[in-house]
C-alpha cells in the first residue's frame, strides 16, 4: 500500500503491485542501483537453484529485466544477500551467505565472482 500525495494534498491510498519471476524458492532480496541509472534494482537469492538473480528496474518500478549473465551462481543453499560496495570502486556488488556449505559468495557485479569458504 502506498500513500498518495499530490502537491502535498492527500489523494487517498494507491496500490502498486508487480509480480516478478526470479528463480526457484526465492528466499531473500536486496535493492540497490546495480546499473548506475539512478533506479533501485533487485538482487534475489534462489535457494533451490543455488543462484542469485539481478533484476534491472525499467525506471518506473513496474517492470524488471534480468541483467546480462543473471542468474549468478552461489554456493550451496543460499539464504541471504546484501548489496554493498565491497572493494570501494563505486560499483554495487553483492554478497550471498550459503547455508549448506558454510560459505559466502561475493559478486563483483558485471566483472566476476569470488567464493570465500
């Protein structure tokens, strides 16, 4: 549910709902601007397929498309994700915790990934 205002005048309630397909047993997500266009995109962890999908916002929040190379592999049994600039290069990366093999997968978005375990 969204609260709607126009010129600071109450306009009532508004609903905006979009259903996205990410992967099997999508268990966690985070939002950040992965493609640098000023819009929040999504990264979603898919537990059963051991990967994470990056979904790029079309600018209105009503449609998202998979990023090139998405879904990205993770370790076994991914359970959580955080979008963060890991190496300080001004690009958004993401880290995934993997329950079944006690590891963390760090993706330097658009460049590659390293698995720490």
